[in-house]
C-alpha cells in the first residue's frame, strides 16, 4: 500500500514535473514537498486537496490515503492498534447510523 507521499511523487513524476513546479502551484516550500514525498512530513488536509486538484486526481482517494497515514502514524507502535481500529469502525458506523436516522 502506498503512502500519501509516494502517491504525490508518482503523480508528479508521471507529469514530468520538478519539485519546484509543484511546490509553487501548491504554495509550499520545495523542501517541504521533498519531505512529504519521502514520508518524512505529512501534508495538511488542505494541501492534499490542492494536490488532488492540481494533478486532476480523485480528491476522496487522496484523502483516504492521507487519513490512513495519519491513523497508522498515531497507532503504529500500539499493541492494541488493530483492535482499537475495529472498535473505532463500529463507533463510526453507529454514530453515522444514528445521525442519519434522526
């Protein structure tokens, strides 16, 4: 599975663009973009949306990759990470169901 940085790098390379070109369009520093592509830094949600728009790719898919990376980063060293994710999924489904049922 690809991390958000890997996805961004592949999209940039597919279009044969330089880091500086993409960084200028997204309005971030070239060094920050380089760190994002190497998965040393996480982009913000807003930056992910700008990447999706700039590259003409599905915003929801980019956001899923971004959010999953955030979850992995937060839970990676937790012994009960998988169990916690299963419980969280149930909670989210419960909240959505009750929210939509009202």
